[in-house]
């Protein structure tokens, strides 16, 4: 009797196990069924396969795994966000300056998503376009991963969704967390402008001087580039155009003494802003870096706490070189802002993405031409709209 009971219990367990296995197999086959069959069966589409967990530690003898490439990205597609308010005037001003950049990597993206069928190969091509786009490898990877992670299979057919993903990630990259520029917080507000030669420091200072004077500020320039006689003359021309006074030094004199005199004058005569020009030499020249550090120390002696901002000017036409220049300077020097010049002459305007992503320093202004009015405060939302302005047209 006892034996029969045991046999009965074993039989029940075996039947229960067979039922469980059959149910699982049936669920799997329904999930794999094409959409039309799923519809008929009333089954929801399977969610994206969970990515396989990467092995954390190398096996003995294996090289260390490289660090993860991308910033963490939300795996789920972003809900349809309301498009940010965009300053149309700023967008149009950037759009003209970004024409060459749009003709470059943005046009290549447009061709990619304009194809009839968007499939896994499109993702491979997307990766290639982004990584050769002069936007820096980290920014390229962030955009790539965002598109990849956010797109379910069905969405791959929808270029508008892809462009929205690219726009949103670009805006996120450009949104560097930094306090807004407040020129009224100090009197005078002392700004030191530096960068390698030819990037557009002196031109930018002339443009800034005019903008701020027109805003009602009392602006003074300091001709801190004493290495070349022509440098002071050039700044004098800009001072005249902008209608602001200038403090000059002797040719080959000490740039620190010019900066000291200018800040003192700024304090004594009630100026609102003192902008200091500096010499540009190759960033590998350690003499220059020492000189710039000395300039900062001397400025602090003329007015404790100054310079209040130190901006690095970068030339957009140099693409990723601009990123490495900024990194070199930032390693040695406190940089609180970036001015990116020559966007108008460059197909590499996307470099601003790499600069923001890698340096986490805010871009304050962008130069979009050689004339005195060709300098725009940087507005990330308007910039992104201008950069991808042809995206809609490219879909056709
Ligand atoms: N197209 C264009 N050209 C610019 C822009 N900004 C500056 N430039 C040009 O870049 C060249 C160099 O500008 P500068 O202002 O002399 O550069 P710098 O950094 O002061 O140069 P150094 O004093 O030699 O170190 C000039 O011919 C400017 O007209 C811009 O936004 N767009
Ligand atoms: Mg200069």
C-alpha cells in the first residue's frame, strides 16, 4: 500500500513537470511568431532582449577589459518630449555659420536615414559616420549608443524618431553644468583670454568689447600680447572699432605689467569690464604656460580674486586638435569658458559637442565670421536646431 502511494506521488510530480515544460515552450513560440500571427493570438511583442552581462574580471592571462565607452544612457526610448523653446534669431545666425558642417557629417547622416530600409547595417554605417565626424570619440559614442538603445525594431523605420534621439542627446551633451555668466558680479569684471596663436583671441576681444559697450558697460582692453609689436597695433584697431580705451605696454615688455596697469586703471576709474589679451604660442611651449600662470597671479595682486574668468579661444577649423589643445591647457590652468571661433569657415563645427563632453567647460560664445558683429552667445538648443536644420529635408 505504501509503495503504491509513493508511485502515485512520483507520477503526479512527473505530470506536473511535463505540464510546466509544455507551457514554457508554447509561450516561447508565441513570442517568436511574426507580428501578424501575434496579433491574431493577441500576444504583445517581446521586449528587447536583455543585453548579456559583460564579464567584469578578465580570465587569468587575459588582458584587462577596456573601460566602458559610453556614459550611462536610459535604455528605454525617451517619451515624446516637448521640443525646447528655441531662440529663432540665434538659430538662424548659427545656421549660416554651420552650413559647411551640415554639408559634412550631418548630410552623411541624412543620406543614411533617407534610405528606404533602415536596418542593422544602418547602425554600422551610423557608427562609422559619427566616429569620423570630428565630434570626438566620446560624443560620437554617446550619440550612437542613444540611437541604438532607444530604437526598438519597429522604430528603426522612423527617421524622425532617430533625428529626435540625436537632437536630444546632442542637447544633453552641450548642457554643461556651469553658472550663468554674470558680468555685474564684480567691478571691474576681469576676463583673461588665452589660446594658441591664430585662433582668434584678439578678434574675439574686439567683438566682445563692442557687444558689452553697446550693452552699456564701460570696457577697457589690456594689450597683454607684448611678444609682437603688431599684436598691440591689431588690438588698437579693434579698440577703435569698438570705441573703447586700451592700455598698452612697451614692445617686448612684461605682459604682466600691462595686465597689472590695466586692472588698476579699471579699479581706479570705475570700469565695468577689463578684457586682457595674451600671446599665443604653441601649447607645448612650457614657457608660455608659466607666463600665463604669472599673468593670473599678477592680476590677483592688482585686484584680489581676479581674473574672474579665464576663457580659452579655440579654432573650429582645427577639429579634434581644438579638443586636445583645450585639454592640455586645462590640465595646467583654470579655464572657466570656451570661445569657439571660425564656425563659418569650418566643416567641423560639431567639435563643440566633443569640447563640452570631454572638458565640461561651458562654451560662452561662438565666432561666425570676421566682422565685429559676428560673435554669438552660445545657446545649446538653438545650436542643435541649426546643426540638424536639414535633417527633415534629408529624409526625402
Ligand atoms: N572666418 C572667421 N575668421 C575669424 C574668426 N575669428 C577670427 N578670425 C580670423 O582669424 C585670424 C586670426 O585672428 P586673431 O584674432 O589675430 O588671432 P589671435 O589668436 O589673436 O592670433 P595671435 O595673436 O597671433 O596669437 C584673423 O584673420 C581673423 O580675422 C571667425 O569667427 N570667423
Ligand atoms: Mg592676437
